[in-house]
């Protein structure tokens, strides 16, 4: 059975498995009473295996049954199946009982029958044979006696499929070892002549008997369930004792994760060009909950203001913005944020309220902000049971909306939660920051799925989807338009999906294909850089800039609608500073400073006269590019464009003349991948490389990654948390060095036998107990808290207890180098070695963090560096892939994990996969 089948029917199989074992346990008790110990022991072993692995695959059973029927013999005896009419059942006279042939023959000799005719041989019905469990089956069917020519011996229950639940099967009869019980039950099961149809008294008797039998059967079922539960517990306990640990049980999310990993999309059949799927089914979008008013008043000029729920929600959005944060705390962005919010907020007010609320400066949002801060503290007082319940709610939403079925296999959905309403933040100095994002309703959403799929039910009562489409060319599952910029938003599959995997592999293969054309492109722009035609000269210069400096193409933007971000074609004179250091002479430095994508600052000083930009093997011509840029900037204002003769359309069309589908992003991906591969090869060529530890090799990998990030201008802002963390690591290193010095002094004192000067570590048991008590008390306060005041007090107690734990950990760290008893010289030497290793490791970690604090290594790793380069490098150098890629990235790049250690990023790869 496949992983997906196992995931979808696990609960049903477990229930069927339990039902089967209830029947098997009853059979084992009967056989044990009759002395059939061998069969009983074998069945117990099989049951334990089934209980351990929790599997029950009907498809596999069918195949095994066919194989068993073809064998001449088996090691275990099986009773053939026949049926006997039950006179007590007026409704179904055709229902028969199972009859073990071997026991029936033995009893037939000792007990007279009512019919002395010889029974005729008959073969077992194939359908009946399939219902018998495999472990009970014999090699070949045995002949059975006619129901008219046999007595009623002990019958044996068998396992039946769900389709036979309505049949009336005979109850098991004890073996002849208990004669009294046999005599009593033979009255119920002995063959009787057909009752006279006209006898009303006989019919009443039969009805009473049937009712009594049904009640007795119910009692037996309850007894059997109790016994089965006890046996299951015993079997589980036995398994746990034998193996030493319990087998891990996967939850539903884990089962689905393994089911998704079982699908290898790169081995699946290729669909027609432009078609992304043939069947698509999903559950739609999860919408944000409706706003619940808190009732805290906004104050205007010191007086409380009554607001509607919609107005209160908008006021709460502003109050939730950190007054010291990057929007309200920045003198440049705060006026923009406030202006946009106030304009949208006044649109929600009534005419009378607009007359009242005229000046934003008189609005006091502090009461609402105080309420929100209290709610944060209250949420920290959540108990473990509440955390578990919240997780179950999130899992329930994930299992409903977080998965889609694409062409018969499971895929994870990326952003299945609809964006909630709020105040728009934007990136950098976005001109629309502070505007109110409106709530999106189902009527604004269009969903995309296959025609054969059921349309998912809208999760918001009283609403319906705006449109239902069936477009296999689209990768999106749902789409809508947001109100800030009027842009279309999409719900798509996650980054680990087959859609994204195919797109990634195609992107890197196209970049590898550029290896085939890069020499031709560079030869062309080297020639055109000296052209007398201005458009040709600017196209060649822009191509050089994109190739060597990894700039984006850029384009014109409405700065009233979007942030003023810049690319190659939109560079202005104000963004270039020639000879920034005023050195004069033959200096060919230019400082480029502008806002790039996502308003990230690009600020680099480029020396166009350096050898790295004039090497013929890499395009060269740096000096000529400098002269061209100087020419383009002559007699222009600061706001004029540098590349006035070209635009993004003409530049993109020029690039496509060299290679189909060539864009600036292909250049960036190519340069990022080539830079990583070359930097890694440089490190590996070092004579000391083989002596490095895996951790040191990872540092060198990160250094190569940083070179790529700098090339692509992947920067990040250093947060306060990062600064605090770096400071903390520095303090720990200082403490470790001080401890190493003390250890050396202890060693000298031991040699001099001056043990009285050796400091010893005191026990921290009292503080340990105090911390444990404080944590337990805080937990108890959380569980008992019912009011907000009690929850706030519980949160404070919990925070104080955690601070005590941190203080204790710091105190232990300061005395970690000491012993409770006087150490030996060897013990001191070993600890000095251990401390030196700790210091070296922590200093390496500090240097790596400090070097990379302003560089985003993840952006280039996720989007620009071919992952196969990293995988091959790890295999060559025996570095675990987990040290390079997180689990998320390993799932995203699962298609790249099978490459060999000699894999290289070159034109061959691009040609093969194009």
C-alpha cells in the first residue's frame, strides 16, 4: 500500500484491525479449551506483529490468498467452510454456519445423526474462501458434507468482510471436553425438522428464541471487546518491554508529510506545454474571523469618543503600531504613515463625527494601546491545556485548507489564510504606508479547480465565491484584488510543491544554458561599447552593468503610488558620484547609491580601473564603461536619467537577441551560481583544506555565500536582538578566557601542592529548588487564573521565575570550570583543553555572525544559487547537508539531492534540461 493510501485510510484500517482481532481472540479461547495449543500460539505471534505495526492491507491479503491456494500444503491446519440452515431464523433460511471438517468427522462417529445418508463431497465456494483470514487457510479446499446428512458439531467463527455484516452467523460451541456445556448448547444448535408453516405457537417460540439469542450475542460481544482491550494492552506492554522503547506514532500532519515526499514529480510523466495540471481539488481559502469590539474608547481632546465596531477596529490598527518602531519612530516615515491613516480613518466617520474629529494631534490612542498590551500579557498566562487546544485548532484548519490534491497526489498549500485587515506597512519609505487594508470577503475571491472536482464550501456563513474557474494553465488556487495598490493576490501551492520545484529547476537550467552564450554576449558588448551610435553604446553599457554588477533592469515608477526604487535603466545622475574620495588624477571610482528592490539601499564604490573589471576572460572593458558613464552624465540635471536613449523594453528585447528568454534575472542567477562554484573551488584547492573540520568547512561555505549576497546586494537591517546576541557571545568568550586562566593557576597550585589556594564550586541545589518551586507556583497560578488580573499576575510570576532560571544558568556558567572536590593534575589538563576548544568554537561563531549580520545569506541561497552546487560540495567534503540547508530548503530542493559529488554548473546541464 502506498503512503498516500495509508494516510487517507489509517483510521479505518485500525478500526477494521481491532474488529478482526476481537474475532481472532474468541477463536483462540475456543481452541485453547479444546487443546489446540499450537495454532493458538502461532496466532498470538501474528497478532503481536499486527499490533506492533498497525497495518492491515486488504489488497495484499488478496494477493497472498491467491498464492496460498496454489500451494500444495501449508504448515497450519485450516477448517473448510460450509453452511448449515438455522431453523430459528424465519427471515433468512439460507444463512449457514462455519463447520470445521476435522472435528465434525470425529463427532459424527460418536453421535447418531438424524439422516443416515452418505454426505456428498462439495468444493468450497471461492467467495467464501476469500473471507477466511490467510493465517487460517489450508492449501486446498476440502470436501464438505451435505447439511441434510450431518449432525451439529462445534462450529468455529471466522473473520468476515464488512459486506457480510448483515448475515446471521452461528455462535461458537465449546469442544467435547466440557460435556455439560456441550449438552446444554446442543439443544440450541441441533438440526431440527422444518416447523409447520401454519403453527402460530411455534412461530412465537421461535421469535422468543431469536430474541434470547440476540441478547446473549450482545453480552458476548461486550465481553469479547473487554478481553480484546486487555490483550492489546498486554501485547503493547510486551512490545515496549522487549524493544526497550515504544514505537513512535505519527500524527496526521506527519503522515501527510511522508505521503507528499513519496511523490517524485521529476519522474512523473510530462504534461503538455503550458498545462500545469489535469485535476486539481482544494478546500478554498480560510478567512479571518470577524472583529470583536473591546469597548475601549478613543479619546479626543481628553473626551471619550463613541465609535462603531468598524471605526473601533481601524483605531485599534493604529494603536497596535509601535510608536518607537520603524514607521512611527522614523522621522521620515511617521508623517506619511499618520497622513494616510488619518485620511482613511476620516472616511469611515459620519458627517457629525468629522465635525468633531478634525485634528489628529488631539486624538489619544493610548487607552487602546494599553488595552492591547494587557491582552498580550494575558495571552502569556495560557495553560498547557489551552496551548494544546490552540494547536489542535490550527491543525484542524491546516488539515482542512492546507492541502490540495493535484493529479491524484497530495500537495501543501502555501498561503491558505486570507490576509487580515490592518494598517498597510509597506517596505522602506512606501508612499502608501498607513492606509487601511480592507477586509476581503468571499464574493471578491475567484477559485480555480478542475471541472470534475467538487466546489469547496465557503467557510463564511451566508457568503459565496465570486467566481469558479477551470484553468489548467494557471498555478493559482484562488485570486483576489487588494485595495491598496489594486494588485491581484494569489493563493498558491507552497515552496515545496511540484509547481515551484519545476519552476526552480527550469530557472537554474536556463541560467546554466547561459554558459553557452556568455562568451558571445561579452564579445558583442565589448565591440559595441566603442560604438558611435548613442543607443548602441548605451545598450552595450547597460548589458555590461547587468552582467558585472548584477543590477536589475529597472523601470519608470509613479512615486505617488510606489516606493522610488531604482534599476539600471532608471538610474539618475544623483545616484552616481564620480571620484567620491577626491583623489583626482586617473581615479576611476564611482559611488552608486540608490534604493533597490524592497527599498534596500545599494551603496557601493566601484573601481572601474581595477583588474577584476578589466580581465578579458570576464568581459573586461571596465575603463571604457567608466568613460561611457561619464559621457552619459555630461550636461544633465541631477534628476535626469543616465540611460536616456533606452528603456526596459528595448533592453529586454536586446538581451533576447542573444538567447531565447534571456533577462536580467537570468544574468543574476548565472552570476550567483558561477560565483558560488568558483569560490568553493578556491577553498577546496587550498593545501590545508583536508585538515579542516566539517564546522570549519561550513564557515568557508558561508564566506562563499556572502560573496554572492554582496554581488546581488542582498542586505538586511541589524536588529536589536542581533546586537544583544552578539554582545552576549562576546561576554561569554571573556568569561571562558578568564576561566582558562584560573584553570592554569589551579594546575600550578596542584604541582606546588598548595591545595588550600584551589577554589572549589559550591552546590547550587538550594537555588535549583527555589527555581523549580517558582516555576511550579507560576504554572499553578496560570491554571487557577480566571480573571484578567489573576492572569496578569500569573504571567508576571512566570516571567520572574524564568528570569531566576536565567540568573541561575549564568551563575553556573561562571563556576562551570571548578570542581566540588580537589581535582587531579590530569583532570585540570583535560579541562584546559576542553575550554580552549570552547573558546575557539565560540570565537568562530562570533566572527561568522558578525561578518554576516548585515548580509542576507538566505535570499541568494533560496532564489539565485543552484542548489545542486551545494549538494555536490557537501558530498565531496563529507559535510552533512543539514549544516547547509534547513529542513524547509531540503524539502524545497528535494529534486536536487540525488546529484553526484562531481556535478558542475555548466552549459552541458543547461543543454540537457532545456
